[in-house]
C-alpha cells in the first residue's frame, strides 16, 4: 500500500512556515522566465495564484470556463473574510484563529496547514486593501469588522454583502495587470478535459475551446488546479451552474488521491426549495445570523397551520416561538457553526415543525433586531439581502406585519439548509502538491484547511492564502530542479494519447443517442445524493445510495441524449462530460461516508450521535485524512489510504458550543 | 489631439461649444427684450452690432462655434450608430428616467439649425449681410432698422408658428444640453446633478420665454395694427 | 402561491457571429410564477431536447445576481422589466397570462453574438487589462489600517465597485457606449487613496481602450443607469470625465 508523506516541516507549529520559507529552494529570476505554469481556474485561488506567479516572472497560462475570470463562483460569497488582525481589541490572535478553525473543523484538519492559514490571514487583508478592495469602514476611517458563526471575536472583514465579489475583483484586477504585462496568457471559455502526465509528472492539459468545440494541447512545467468544489454533484446547491468536479476527477483518475470527499458543508441559511423546476438554491448570507433569530413554533398545531398556509409567521406570538438554537446552545446561540445550525434545523423539521408548505423550512426573524436597532440600521446592514429575498419570494422581511400586545412582528424570512461548500478535495501535502508530482491543487478544490467543517468567512481566506501567499512559495521548491528541463512540445505521444482519450469519450457520449437529457439524469443523481448521502447518513442508506448511483451510471451510459454534434459549441455535451464525473464523484462521497464510522463536522452518521443528538466523533479510530486512490476504472471501488493526523499545539476535545 | 481622438474629448468640444452658444443665446434674448421696451433703443443696438470689425469678428467666431457643434454632432452620431452594431432590437422600451430629448438631440439640433437658417434669412441677411455687401436696403428697410424687420417678420402668422416650433425644439435641446454639458465637463455629482437639471430647466425656460415673448408680442401688435405678410 | 401563466416566447436564434439570425416562436404552457426567467428557459430547453432539437444557448452561471454572466434583452429591457435585478433574478410572476415575451441578445458592435443569445464580452476584460487595477506587488502591502479612509469615500467606492460587468449598460445605450462600466472602475479606484497615484494614467488608458474597441460616445441619456442591475450612478461618469480632462490638461 502506498504511503503518504505530507511533508510537514519540523519545529513547533508557530515556526513551521517561517522555517519552511527560510530553507526552501527558490528559482532565480532569469530561470523563472523559462518555466511555464498552467493554472486552471480564475476564482480567488486561481486568479491570485496566476497573478502572483506571473508577477514573479513565471510564464503562466490561465484558464476559465466562463467568458471572463471575474465570473468565477468566489464572487458569490457574501459575508466576509476572516483575519487575525485584532483591530477590535477583543483578544483575537493568530493562535485563536488557528484554534477556532481547527475546532470548527471538528479536529479533522491538518494542524500545520491551518496554522499557516491563520498566519498569512493578516497579509491578505493588507494586500486586498492595497488593491483597492472597498472594505467597510468605521467613521474614524479604520476597517470595520463583524462577528461570524463559530467565533467569539469580531474578525470578519466585509464589503457590504458582496465580499467575495470585491475580493475576486481585486484578484481579477491583479490578474488583468499581469495579462497586460504579458506574463499571464488568459484562455476564457476553455474547459480542462484531461491532465497530461509525462514520466510521472504533470506536464500539461488538454482543454476544450467551448466555442469551437476543438480540443487543444497545452504544455507546462507544472499544473495548478484551482477549480473549486464538487457541491453540484447534488444537483441543487448554492454553487453556480458551471461549477463542476471534472478537473479534480481527471486528476483523481490519473492517480491524485482524493481526500475526505464526505465532508460536505450544508449551509443553514438558504432560501427553501420551491419546486421541481428549480435549477439552484440561493444562499442568504450567514451574516444574517448576527442579528436574525432562528425559530420554529413551539406548538405542533401552529406548525401544521403554517404548512397549510392558514397562518403566517407573524401570527405566532413571542411566547409560542421556539428559538431552538438559543435554547440548545446558550453560549453561541444563533452563531453556532454551520453544521450544527443545519442539523438543528433538520431535526426540528423532521419532528414536524417545518414552517412552509413542504415542511422543510424554519424562520429567520429580524423583529427583535429592528426593535433594538431601528429599521434603518438593519436595512443598512442587510438591505441588499432583504431585497434579494423579496425578489425571489415576494416577501419583504423589513415590513411590519403585525403588532400583538405592543410587540411589533416583522415578516420573518424562511430558510433551510442546502449544499454549499465541500471541505474535501484533491489531497495535497504541506506544499499544496498532490500525490502526482508537479500537480498542485489550491482553494476549495484541495482538502487541507477546513477539516470536516468550514467556518464562515474562511473560504475566501483560504483561497487567497493559497493563491497569494502559499503556492507562489511552495511551487518554487518543486520548480527549482526543473530549470534545466526545456519547454515541452505538445506533439509528444503523451499529449496525443490524452487528446485521443478525450475524443473517444466525446464520441462515446455523442453516440449513446438515448432519450434522456443531461439535466434530467443529473436531477435524479441529485435526489439520490440528498436522500442517501446528504445531511443525515446511515450505513444502510449509503449502501443503498451506492447501488442507486450505479443505476444512474447505467442509465447515463444507455439512455443519455445529446443533441447536435461535437463540432462547434454544444452546451449539452459539455454538461454531459461534467455529469459523468459527478456520478463518479457522488460514489466517492458515498464510499468515504460509509467508511467513516463516526460523525464529525459536515459528515453526520445517524448511528454515531450523542443522546442530545450531537455529532459523536471517534478519535481513536478515525483521526486521519481519508485518501482515496483510483483503481483504473470508474466501476471499481476506490481504495482508502490513511494519512494519520498529529496534533501538537491543540488538545483534541469534543466540540462544545453550549457554554 | 485628445479633443478629436478620444470619446470624452469629442464630447468636451460639444459641451464647450454648446455652453458658448447658450451664453450667446442669453445675450441675444436680452437684446431682443429691448425691442419690447423701445424701438429706438433696439435699433441703436442693431447699429452698434452692424458690420463693424468687432461685430464681424464675433459673428465669425459664433459661426465657427455653430459649425463645430454641428459637425461634431454628425460625426458623433455616425460613430455612435456604428458602435450600436448592425442588428437593431426588435422591441425597444424607454426607461422612465430617460428624457425624450436626450435620445433625440440630433433631430432637435437639425430643427434648431433649420430655424437658424430661417432666422438668418429673415434678419441677418437683411441686416449685417446687407451692410457687408454695401447694399443697406437689400431687405427693403434700412439695414439698421432691426425693429422694423421684427415688426415685419412677426406680423406674418406662418413665421410666428415656425419660430415657435423652433423655440420649442430649442427648449428641448437646451434642457438636456445644459446639464449634459456640465456632466461631460465633470462638474457634476449625485447632488449637483439634480441641481444642474433644475437650474438648466429654469434657465432654458427663461431664455426661450424671452425669445417667444418678442415673437408673440409683435404678432399680437400686428393683429391690432392690421399689418400683414410681405 | 403564485399562479401559473402561459405565454408566447419569441427567442433570437443565431448560429454564429457571421450567420444571419432570426426569431423563433414557442408557446410556453403553465409556467409557475415562482420560476425564474432562466429556469423558464431551462424548461424550454428540456422541451427542445425532448423533441431532439438543439437547446437555446444563453449565458448564465451563479443565478443569484452577482456573477454578471447572464444577459438577455427582454421585451425591450436589458435584464428584463425589473429594476435593480439581473435576468437570473427575474421571476415569471412579473409577466401576465397571454403575454408575448421577446428575448434578444445584447446588440452592440462591442459585443458580437457568439450563438443565439450568447455574446462575446471579452472587450470588458481588455478594458480592465488596460488599467483597471492598482499596481501593487503581492506581499508588499503595508498594514491595512495605516491609511485611514473616510467612511463616505469608502462607501462611495463600494457603490461604484458593485458593478458586475454584465454589459447591460452597453446593451441599453443607444450609442453602445461602455462609459458606465469604465467609469465605475475608474471611480472606485480614484476615490481611494491607494488608487489615486495612478488615477490619471488609469483614466486615460481605460478610456482609450474603450474607444479603440469600438464602443460609442456617451451622450448622457442615462439609459445605462436606469438599466444597471446594480444601480450604478452616472455620477461616476462625471467623475471619469473629470479625471480624464484633468489628466489631459496636465499633459
């Protein structure tokens, strides 16, 4: 069995990164010009990495599937970005951010990586401000902060409800500057279709020009994938329509380990599902939980009336409301981590207290906040979110609905958990290198920093940390001995073989000519994933899920229909290629979930819970990163390899958000 | 030269010439009002602004402004139509905040220019031009008898209607042109935008009313005195 | 609950940039009011695929109004009749039973059609590359709180920065001008002390790239502002004009 070397540097956790940087190998400027790097993806991680690498002097090829790098889904992050600046003088520190992140991740993250993340977090804020990111400010001109789930300090920097957008535009502007300087060549509307390996090292990719439909070959000394998460395996998620797991799956099939796929984050504050024609779920920023209170009725008959539509949320008086998060977790209240909040909502709804027609929704209420702060302040903080909610649901949460005994009741929002973020991803070592030499994975598409659950406002932090401050260093350690390697020709047989494989796959898909559209099969896969591999998993359900996914694959292979031809633009073909990978991805999630006989973070096995319904970890048997190795065929079950975790700085405890 | 090869530069030319023309109109309108008060006074001004060197220089400059404004208008419109592309929208709708005038400045401008032609024929040709060629009675009256020409022109209802149409077009053209010029020069922001619009509307209305007053008053006078078209 | 509606849908079909386009008409039946406009097009595409026809191609991605990918000129309005919203945030309850809904691509020389309703907006990237940034080296920044920025300036910069680069301003403008887009970026960076240093160079570079790419001249019709899904104000255009004129007068 293969062994895993995570290459964690020696020394105490607080000194590892400094030591690493002091001793790593560098590439001199003249040599950088001779080295090519492919970066796939232009989100926070991809754009910041491409920009930084280009600025250092490497020749970078940067790919994105949308028409512009600025569309990457990092843009949709609303709430903010964490950093241990301690500008609020509330006792924050690098250690505390590190600790909160490890604890929030339910002690399943790699300690050294998380510490480094917390360490560089401050530089990210400095960098972004220097780029012109318009973070919110106090009247005195200093940066403002807000608090976020899973933390007891205010360390989240934000730009209205559009933090992800502003950070991405910052990275995009840095990238644009490098494109202008000629160090980065940008390929938009290109999708990676295959990884090219030459003598055991990643040396290029095959990419499809989505407009012409042609396959093109690109060679480089190293390949970086920054292609985001795999949440769309569930069909309905908060991910953008084009988000997919295909690049990651291509790497996995070529031998890169896939780590912790079962750690899927369910976001507690999404707008509930409304119908079967729905294409995606809309997230309402978690920052709403700062001032919003989550509740369901205390009385079952009230819930029944809400479900029947005979009562409205504002009809239920204060004393009949069950603020279940505040009740169960007095210390953190509505600000418990996402997985805890999500499961608590599911628990209430499973008991029949759901508040909409499907019974799958809870209330998020601003009456108290409006009473305390006034509608103007509340609107200033959440106005754009209220407007967005109203546009979608036709209900205005800032509108006074009723007054009972002098208490003013405003229209509550309805929310329900939805698939949002995937903590699992391509396995990487401390240098962010995968198990394939020369292949790196950054941002959401790697697994490293969030453990089993990600805290709010940490995704942006990780994407930018990887792209600006980690990869540009660590990749040099790899490239330093590549300086004598000349540029590769794309005429090499490895490229020809890789391109042929993609072409054969496309021909196979085009020739199925069955009767079902890509989306209809994808929806079925999504239902199975949500039903059996979703928020509450059981061994039995997962086994059933695996069987069902196999059936989906058969259906896909037999009954798929793609109109048109492979020449020119064919959106259905592109979706079909992604769906085939989602099927394999879905299986991988289920395999990992089935093998992990414990509950931790985003992975909740109903067999493993405390009497109060909290997640029950099993540190004795599952204190490891689960790495999955491909066995040559999608039909074959992957093999699990374990990377044991070692904690030096933190004592592993049961997560407790009660006191 | 940035005034011709950049989009903002070209617009700066439009706004500067436009503002200069607005100032001229203000002066012209004030001068016209004198005709309402005193025939002699008005003719003194006409004499003062005859074919003297300073008046000729000013007229040439004015003509240059008009020509530049018009040439740029056509040039910009051509470029803008090209930028719009070859296909047109099948369905178009106008958002509420978009002024009708703002989307029809060229058409309005053409109406204004046509009115200007008429006006030059009615007055300038018979007055300054007559003096330049040394034939002071070219138009039938003395070249400095501006008052007489006013009485003559606005006794004719056709001219009155044409002049009023002209002035209406001018009003639309200026209500947009006024704030638009300041916006182009960058002298605007969220607060001043509303202010300029209000100031522009009041100012334009006053100028146009001043012109219209002369037209209407002299027409009414002609009805009383029974004069008719010449 | 929203009611269901049935309507006639006229959609622009065009095979490629050089091909001739035409409208195709579809009858849509019983579409729920809480369906988003793009989900309605998904339904149409599923129908087309079930008839073994090629689906209508349109740009879309995040479907929550922030990525700027979706476009569509609906019944004479970029992003449809709703104000302050993108096409993906437009819900069918805005329309009535029996309506005819006409869907066209952005039409502007700067945005050639790629296929059907999808247009090429790489011109925006090129304008950004010409100068839409602050030249700061990764890792060289000073502490974020060293330069204080008055809250009103930061807020105004944020308002300008909320541009999503969708191109509705160009689509709405009878002159095909990209001034609102360019001015939003120039404004954002000119309002911040970090961006002031390069303000003159940036205004000149971005504007000349915009002109070069064939966008029209701004004639202050305000259609861009009215149709902008993020309600970006034309006061930004005034600021761009100011920055540009200042820079040119200094040269």
